[in-house]
C-alpha cells in the first residue's frame, strides 16, 4: 500500500516588508496516511492555516496543501 504525507506551500502578504512571503509546510512529526485519509487531512490543514493567518491579520495570497508519496520504511 502506498503511503502519503502532507506538504504545503503558503504565501502571504507580509506587512513588515510590503511584499509576498512564502514558506513550505510539513506536518511535524511527519505522519504517513493512505491517500484517502491524506486528502481529507490536507483539506482540514489548509482550512486551519487559512483561518489562523486571517485571524492574526495576515492576508493569504496562495495556499496549496498536497499529499506526496513517501517511502514506507523511512521518515521521508
């Protein structure tokens, strides 16, 4: 069975520099999911990140959360 982990890219308007800032997101610790569970979790995480950024005054410019295949025997 193939396993997947959550990976995301979040870009927001940084008011301190007046420009877009982007960073990668990994669950910590990395959790391995079936594809179906990963897809559900990715949506939940995307919604949570968007809500938390908005509540803290950051304008999300772009958010993408994916399920990427991982090796069953290692952490990556």
